[in-house]
């Protein structure tokens, strides 16, 4: 089972991706994690990427394609890709790679939320400056204001989580994703999921589809 999952900033796609990864034993490829790892290395590329992220801009397609496809080369099936592709050029690069390697995508899942919800979720997020634990001023408060429950580190707001940046990121996402959504609709694999509500509520909208695909693929392999 091979899955693409995407959604606006704050949609919870990464949270659900990890649930999907564990439930169905999939390899998890997350563009955001790959980018953050590169930034942590403080390489020349990482420092340049950090500037794009802090402005709320998308990274150059050539950079993202190279980073993501290099991870994908290690797996041929049973994977979930989180947050990629996000531009028409990235779709082309991915489709060419999949075609060349005889790989098909079973579902492209879009977890949709409104701009208002996205900005509220993102701008309220607080990150521990020491261990990276995530909190929220509305949904996940620390026991001691401004301090991490795990290590006691100071909680900060990332530059790309500021309201004006969050709104810019949402607008860029929507503008870029419209042609991508049309493409996957034509392929018959696009599924739009309402991302409003609790994590469990959204998961119960996703789970039946993936259970069906998982069981279908398992039966197919049995008879091959």
C-alpha cells in the first residue's frame, strides 16, 4: 500500500501519517522531517533552506525533489509520503520516478481545513527550545506556563508559526495544490478528508478507506 498525504499547515497530516505508518507497517517519508534534519546539520544547504522556511516560502523544487526521491529510492512499496508533492514540478518528478520503477500510488489523501483554523492551530503552537516537544496555547497547555513538562526548557514560537507567516503559508499551499488535486482526481485516487474536529474524529474518517486498501492489497498478494 502506497499513500500520499497532504493538507494545509496545521491540518494534522503528520500526526495521522505516523498513526498510518504504525497501523499498516509503512515506511514514513516526510518532506518536513527531511528538511528539518538538513537544517539541524547547519550545512550550507540547510542554512539556505532555513531562510525560505522562516519567510513562509516554498523551497526550490530541485532541492525538494532531490531530498525526497533519495529517500524513496530505498523503498519500492508500503510507504507513505507526507507533504510531497506540493507543486506541479514536484508532481512531474514524482510521477516520472514512479513510472520508471513500476510503482503505483493507491490513494492521495487531502486533509482539508479552513484558513482560519490553520492560522489558529499554527500560531498557537509552542516548541520547547531544548527538547523540541510541542505544545499549544489552546489545545495542549504545559503544566507550568512557558515551560516544557518534559525537560523544563523554555517554550518558544517558531518564526514560521507567526500568524502572518502562517496565513502566507496557507495561501501558497492552496494556490499550488489546486492543479495537483485536479491531477490526482483524474487518476481516481484523490480523497478529501474533513480535517476539523479532534484527532480521533479525523482518524475515523481516514481509517475505513485505508483498511479497505490494505485488505485489498493483502488479498491481491495472496493470489499472485
